[in-house]
C-alpha cells in the first residue's frame, strides 16, 4: 500500500505560508485581532482542549505528555481526521494556529496524524 501524496502547509494565522491551499484554523479559541476572512474554515476539534493547552503553557504538562494527550483528543474525531486527510490528498491544506514555535506546536503533530490517516484511507 502506498501513501497518497499529501500537501500540508503549516503556519501562524498572523503570518500564513504562501501556499495556496485552503486555510484551516485548528484552535479551540478564535485568536484575538484575527479577521474571519483570514481562514477558509475553523475546526475547533482539531485544536487541543483548553485544559491541555493551558497545562502546557503554564508548565504543568510536558511536551511529551502534550503530544500523547493531544493525539488522544484528536483521534476521538475520526470523521474530521478523514475529511482533512482527504483534503490534504486532494487540494492540499494549510493548518493555522496562533503564533508558536513550529517545533513545539500542535499543528505539526496534526500534520503527522493527517499523513498517517491519508495512508489508512488508501
């Protein structure tokens, strides 16, 4: 089985990448100062829960625990993951959230989950 080519760009909603893929905001809370037209779709359930994000931001949740718990949260929405995986394999998708370093952001974890999901849809 071969994994279909997926096109996933990631970035900050304040400074999105130049890729011309549909822009999906993957946060539970709408970011302050961001106009509704800055994204094409808002999928709250692809963002980490407020409890998990707050715990990570205040240091009570390690990155390793965040990764595990975020994956558990998102995989509870299989149809949503299937939808975004099909989008990534078709038109491509740009995953946007608030401004965080790329290496420690849920959008990169989500991109990995989408790649896995796209392979499972094959």
